[in-house]
C-alpha cells in the first residue's frame, strides 16, 4: 500500500515536473513579449502539469481501455475548461496592465498621471500609487523650477535697472568734473563714493548668493553665545536705524550657545535688521529676541511694516522678491532675504516669516549647541 502511494506520487511528480520544465523554457523564450502571452503560457503550464501527472499515473496503473478512456476524457474536459477560465480571468490583469501603461505614457508626454479606476491586482495598484506620487513630485519640481526661473528673470531686470541708474549718475558726475563745471567737486566726490559703495554692496550680495546657490558656501563654525551674535548685528545696524528714526529693542535675547559661522550668521541677522528698519515707519520700533525651544535656538526680528499680504508670504525669501512698490526700499535688489535663507539653511536651520499685529516677524531657527 505504501509502495503504491509512493509510486503514484513519483509518477505524478515526474509528469508535472516535465510540463513545468517545458513551461519554464517557453517563458524564457517569450520574456520579451506581452504579458498576455506570458499569462497564457502560465495557465497552459498549470493545466498541462495537472494533465501530465494524472495521465502518467493512469498509464502506470494499467487501467482497462474503458477506464483509460474515462480518465482521459475527464482530464481533457477539465483541462479545456480550466485553461478557458484561466485565460478569461487573465484578461482582467492584461486590461489593467494596458490601462496603467497608457496612464504612464501620459505621464511622459504631458506630465500628468491619473491612475486607473480599479487595478486588477495589488501589485498594479501599488505601482499606480507610486506613479501618482512620482507625478506629484515632478509637478512640484516643475513649479519650483518655473518660480525660480521667474525670480531669476525679475532679478536680472531689477539688477539691470538698479545698476543703470547709479552708472548714469556716475558718468554725468565724472563728465562734470572732467569739464570743470562742477560747482563743488568735493560734493561730487562724496556722491561718487556713495554710489560706488552701494554698487559694491550689490555685487557682493550677488557673489554671496551665487556661492549659496552653488552649494560652495564654506562655513567655519565655532561655539558662541547667541547674545554676542545678536549684539554684533545690532551694532552694525545702529547707524541705519538712527538715520531712519527707528528704535531697536533687544532686551529679550537669552545667552544660549550655538555652533555657527559668526561672520555669515551676523550677516544674515544684519540683513534681517536692515530689512526691518527700511520697512518700519519713522518713530517705529524693531524688536529682537532670542530664546531656546527644545533643541533649537529661535532668533526673531519683529518690525512695524503693517504686515505682508498673505499671498506674498510664501515668496518673501525668493531671490529677487521685493514686494509691492510701497514696501520696496531704495535701490533694493531683493537679495537680502534670499541670502538669509541660504545662510540659515547652510547651518541646518530654517527661516520663516509670519504676520503679527502691526507688522511681521522673521524667525531664524538654528540647532542649539550641546
């Protein structure tokens, strides 16, 4: 009895294995063809393996002619029906695959991707979700690229305008000095020095921004107190605040340690302060504070500009953004806040802005030193 069972299993395994080997070879030959043909081969191999195992066992059992005919008929009918059912069910997978291929082709042509309404398998559904996520990332990337290109065009236009005006003035003053028609040459010399200093600052900002955007801003970080950092920035902005009649309040600065490049971070804070001073009316106040929040140090600069339109808040740190004409400082090129964001992000920090009653608050969040 046991011996018969072993023989039956052996004959069935040999028949099924033979069909399986033939199917494997067929799939290798057809691996570059359509999925429909591969599914048909898989279904045929499954049916052929069952049929071969059954017929081989029946032949080994030396059945009578009648019994052999019955077994053969039953297996043949079952094989035909099974193959038809398998191919019918496989058509759904093929349709789903083709629908996903069409949607993917649209992703390459117009950048949009709409996954099929119902995927026939979990794998195709997962692939559709991944492609949808990729499509969203590509759309966001294109939008960022478009915004960056737009800001670059605006920057070129504004820089050209801001340089053309002082250059025309310098040329006129130089010609007046050369022709000897300047009533007071000392006044002309002072104006020339101021214009040259202003253009030098603009060129310096462009160079700094180019280093930031190229990722070559080299930082030399040291451990220092944020109190000293803010103090240096306040000292540098004191003359500008006095000239504009703006008072700077820095009483809320805590002496917490940070690991930063003192020169670069002082420049970033100075840009924030100058930006706040320019946008705060005379007799107004610019408040500076710094405190620790969990594992971060938050430095904030609050001005009295009256607030920024909500639709402009996401663009404040963009290259070349200067806001409306009413908020545009004289000869501003829109580089200061872009430099602030670049320097802060180079320190693994984050720069943000939000409206507060009477003005807006710029916040720089830096990692706190251990």
